[in-house]
């Protein structure tokens, strides 16, 4: 089955959509990095936001404070998460394992104030 060629306008629309999706995923990872979002909140968001659901698990984990390449790889191996797995493709046991590892935000926690 051949993929039909796209017109210039269709290609431009697709490029714009892809750019917006990359920006949205980068924004979510930055919010994780700064503490504005928790991993639990991102996992919940991925259930309804298709763009967030397409983020790779390893990239999201590395966006967390105190999680580098080594800890992310160890965690993914322990939870049997494939290297290229995306948030939307996680099973319930994998999701539960990630939530147990990082836990929900406690009531006394507050995200840092914006510096704007």
C-alpha cells in the first residue's frame, strides 16, 4: 500500500502540528523538572492528552529531579519497560510501579512560584 503524496499545504500543516506537539512535550518535561507537575500528574494527563501520551518514558523520567540516565535505565529495567516505550503504551502494573517509586505530591508540597 502506497502512501499518497501530500500537497505542500498538507505538508506545512503536518510540520506545524509536529512542532506544536514537540513544544507541548517539552513544556510538560520542563514543568516536571521545576516541580510544577509530579510524575503522577503527568501519567494522569497522558490518559487524556494524546501528545503527552506520545512522550517516551525514559525522557520523562530523566526530566525528574535527581533522575539521570542511569537511574532511569535501572528503573525501566526493574519495571520491565521497553527502552522505546511511550507513556500511552504503559500497562497498569508499570504505571503502578512508577507511581509507587515517585509517589503523589503530599498535601504540604507546593510548586515553586513562577519567576515571571
